[in-house]
C-alpha cells in the first residue's frame, strides 16, 4: 500500500495565515491538512508534564479551534481535513456531534476525526470532570455521536456521563455512519484494545512506526471480531534524531499504513513554507 501524504500543522493566531498555508499544501501536491486542539493552557498544572519534555511551548495557548479552522480549509481547498487530535471530552457531545456532522456534510465527506483524551490533566479538569475518567468520557462521547449520526429517526442514549432523551438530529454526515474515528494515543495493549473495541484506526502521535505495534493492533482487531483492517495514520515529527522523512514513508508503505502526516511546526510564512517544502521533496 502506498500511503497518502499530508501535513499536520501547528497553526496559531501568530503563525502563517491558515488559508494561505492550506493553499500552499495544495500547491505542493499534498493530500490533507490535520490540526490539533487545546482549548486553553492552565498555568498552574502540577500533575501535567509536556510529553517531549521541558516547558510547554507558548503555541499551546494559541491554537485555532480546529472545527472552525477546518471549515475555512474545506471551503477554500479540496484537501482532506482532520483533527490530530481533538480533545472531544472537553466538548458537549451533543453539540459536537452536530458540528462534526455539519462539517462533514458541507465538506462533501472529507473529514477524519482523530480523537484523544489529552496529556494536560488540568485542562480537562477545567471542563468539569476529573481527569481520571477522561478515557471513559472519550469512549462514551464517540458512542453517543455515532448514534446521532447513524439513526435516521429517533435517538436516545443513556451512559455513565450523559443522558439523551428521545430526540432527532440533522444534518447527517456525508460519510455514512459518520467520519472515521481514529484514536491518537501511545502504542500499547490498552490503546490497541480500545481501538479494536470502538475506533476505526490509530494515529501514532509522532512515534516511529514499529512492525510489532502494527501486528499487535491487527491482532487485537481480529480478536475483537472486527472485519477488514484498522486504519493507521503516521505522524512524522522532524525533530533532532528523527529518521529521514523518506524512511518514514517507506516504513509506512511496508507496514500498510494508509496515511503519513508531516508535522509542520508554527512560524512565520517563510519558515513554515520551508518546512512544508521538506515534506514535498521527500515525496518526489
């Protein structure tokens, strides 16, 4: 399998303008643009550590709302659009299901919904629930949203955290049953078990793709009785010590990953275009 190649960008209110960046992605022949999500950056965070280490970069307080931003991308370009990842447990799930359905319908079915529960525990807690339950909240939100996307008539739902009385909701997503839902989380048995139970695939979140992880994911998928194969999206972080992007592409093709996203960090126009050009050069 030859994976599609797109970009995962840290776009903020201080970086290259959103639509101009999306147009540059199209001009370079890349297929997709994925954005991440943080609603705010709590300054008092004694239990949260930035995963790469060191202080949390300022950009984590400045990301665009991904759904509003991606609506501009979809209206301006033919790109596949996605989140990597949306912290859906920080949203009202009924309202979010409506927003996602609207965006998928208006974009003609181009949305990929990457979800996660996030590493910033205080950020999640500010939305009204204990961070200890954030993985359970994400799973329940996905179940409720899918019910609203799939049922043509009356929908009701009763879960641990949310109750929906018999209701109707339109529009439905353009993609039948809703956009694909990919879980962005570190490799491991718990992640792969969750994907096999309720997701459509995995986002690697910057880790180098390992054959053992892909095999473990597919084994969990089969043991759960799922048909077909799980989708795999690889994020390439061009940090010091990372393998060349061409190697990541070859590895993804060898292991059957369907999508590779080159991580473009925030910056001014010239800096972001240079980073985007590095991704394009490796695909030629």
